[in-house]
C-alpha cells in the first residue's frame, strides 16, 4: 500500500516506515511505495515544499511557490492540476495538506514528545496497537458521511483531519485548520463552463506523457476523459459489456471509438464469475486498504477490465475512470430542500414537477420528501437522528422512499444491536453539540460527503489496479480544481431534470472534443443485474462471512436476522437493501484483513533516536 508519514518533535524517534524513502529537505518525512517520479521536493534555508502523487506542477512551479510557503498561503499550494499530498515547512511550522476528495487523507497522533502524521490511519494505530474505534466504524456504516464524526478516524487515539482542512504542526502542538471555504461562491453554469473544460483538460494532461494510456469507455463521464486523452495520444479504450446488463454502453462506445481518432476499443464480455461478491471466500486475495472500500465487492469485475487493459497495452500505464463524474457534474435531489428553504417556491415547484415526471410519481410525493429537510439544519438533523437511534430498528423500505435528510440514517443502522445504537446516538449528540460551522445549504454538505465517500472508495480501486497489474488509476473528476470548478455551479443548475448533465454539455459545446451524439445521450448504464446475480450465487459465502464468525457481529454492528432476510429477498428476486449489504461486506473484509496485518508491515526499529534523519 502507498502511504506517507512524518514525525515532528523535539527529539528523534526510534522507528521509521518499512521501506520508507526520506523526502529531501523535509527531515522526518517519508514516502512508502511511491515511485520517485511521483515525488517532487524543493527548498531553501527558510522553506521547503514537497508534493507526492500525480501533480501537474514541475520543479520550476514548485520553486516559484516557495515565497507562498514562507507566507503560509497554504490553499494556493492545492491549486495545481492532479491529485496529490502537499507537505510544506515555513520556519518552525509544518503543514500537511490532503486533497478535497480524501484520496490523500491525513491522520495524526501526538504525545508529549511530538506528533506523528500519516496518510494511513492503520499505520499510526500500529505504533502501539490501537484498536478499531467501534463507534467510528458504526458511524461509517450508519451514515456513510465521513465528516459526521469529523476528527475521529476508524482507530482509537488516531485523529482524522476533516475534509477541507489541513494539519498544522508547530512548537505548540498539532491542530487541524480549515483551508477550503465551507461553500463556494455561486457562479452561473454558462459562465463557469469554460473553467470546467479547462480544469478537465489540465487534469488529463497532468497524467499523460510517455506511459501507455487506457480508459473506461462507458458512460458520459468516462467517455469525456477518454476523448480528452485521445487528443494527446493513443488510448486503449475498454467497455465492460456483460450481456446481463442490458444497457447501451457498448453501442455508444463502439460508435465513439469509430468516430474519435486515437481510440482503440476492446470489449470486456464478462463471465459467470464477474459479478458482485465474487471471490470473498478468501479476503486475503484482495489488497490491504486503510479503510473499507466498495471495490472489495466488485473486484472480479474490475480485474476483468484491468486484464483486458494489460493484454492490449505495451506495459503498465495509466487508466482513466469517470469515477465521481456524477457527484460533480450533476446533483442529487437534495437541492430541492434548499429551494424551499431559500423561499423560491416557483422554482421548487417546477423542479419537483420535473423530478416527479422523471420518476413516474406524484409531484406531492417529491415535495413531501423534500420539505422536512428545509425546516431543519445539520445540527438539528443530528439531534433528531440520535433520538431515532435510541428507538427500535425500522422496517426496511428503499432509501429513495424516505424523506431527504442532511445525514440519512442507512439500513445498516437497523442491523446493529441496541447497545451499539445507543453508543452511536451519544456520539452523534456530542457531534451536534460541537458543530460550529453553519452550513446554509443541504446540497453543499451532501456534495462534499458524496465526494469524500467516492474518493475513499476510488483509493481502494487504485490499490487493486496497482497490486494486480501495476496500473495507475486516474480519476480526474476527484481533482481539487475540477471539484472547485464544478461545485461553483449551483446544484439546481447542475442537477436540473430534463437535461442530462447540462454542465458537461455546456463545457464542451463547440469544442469538437466529443462527438455530437455523446452529450446528447440521456441513458445511463447500471449494474443491478450483476449485483443480484452475485447475491444469489454468493449467498453461502455471505452467510458465512457475516455469520457467527463475523467480526462485525462480535462488535455488535451486525445481527444475523436482517442479513438473512436481505439474502432471502435477493434469492427471490425482490428489492432489497443492496447498499447496506455492500457496506457491511466491505467493512467485514477490511476488519479481517486488518486483524491479519502485523505491525511490522508498517514500521521498523532503528538504532538510537535517529529516525527523523
């Protein structure tokens, strides 16, 4: 696993990361698993700066940024194309800055001697065997929003730097400080569209070069990236097109590849084994990740795609995916609550009516789901949810039928023991009491949480691609500047029903990057058929995984009856809590992997207290 770490203290430490490579100019900072080409460092006697990851800034750009480091203008260091970690020193202050989507998360723990920081919470926990924080894991399952328990990681005594914050370490200790505004200034879609296009062009350019390039060619988002990459050189384009999917991804992919020079297309037909939940009888076959990730469940499908890429490229290269395109180019219906809150009833009614037509339901049903969230704020929602957790578990209904909420309570919460729910309720009440940032819009909060969740999951996919094939995964829609450009457009413009992804359409109108028929597409593929096929085929393995030997069950985070009901409904072809099952399976796999990983995987002892050298 790739990670970075550092130590800041009055004295040195007697350990360092296993295989750690010292970062020049930043004493006590190491990278693990990162190739030298993805590490850049510059410095002088007053400041030092390093970027780790895919960054479009060359050494000259970094040197030009040293005055910004000396002035402690931290946010400016996050505006280059790409996805990367920043470590900067100005005098006696060290800043560690992750990205907005959580692909480079930052964790830390302090004692009287100093502070350790790392991009892997597991590594910091391994320093003294800190156990899993059961309440934080419960929140991960019950809410799916990383910033609810903002500064709690999945391990006890390991602090998390919340989204949009950086870690500052100085003579007086360590603290998280916000560098990103809570909400972006609102910009009209058509004014912002050229900036979105420019950000995506730069994001793709930052990753192409002398490496073989491949890309998913399926939905609108991945197709856009494939076409942008093809303008810079040949691209091996792949489409997973299992006959059970019954969508038109392959039709559009073939037509696109025939139209766009530089795209060579290959179909991944799938097999009986390329379904959800395949291969979970042996969790050790999956790469170890720092947190639960969704791609543990879909690993067989991703491996089939990567196998096709590897068979049709000259060697390991970079593979583009459209992950997070939905999160930044469109918006969930949560913005309807904001329209009611802001007293824009005419627009709220028009959009509710359009959503109702799209979903073949009543406009009053759509309004009924949206209005309650317009009468309450984030803290109020948490107080309300905490009270709900103290009551009995709910009967399952699809999440889409429940009222919109700042922090929806997921079905996983109803699978926990009563004691676990009470503990989670108390933690949520504490979080509500400590909340200080006043968020005006539900859509701003939900957009950020969706991105953080997708970013964490994409990190798991990246680990899968590296471990099995040596392929770098590129997800440009998760880049800081792409996120900023897209989310500056109000949610009711990005997510307006009736036009599919109008922001992307406006961004590339007249550019000749995309064939005309691509932005005109209104359909979207889905994997429900493979999810249900995997549930039916893998039911025995899932029953064992989440049965009496389940680590989640030992912690009180899963009880046997609800899981059995989910599997029974799936076997009968009935709608079921797929998302919840997906979450608990990924968490169970992660717990088992963590239990089997020794501390010596992360750290090695060094003689004397010289590890900071």
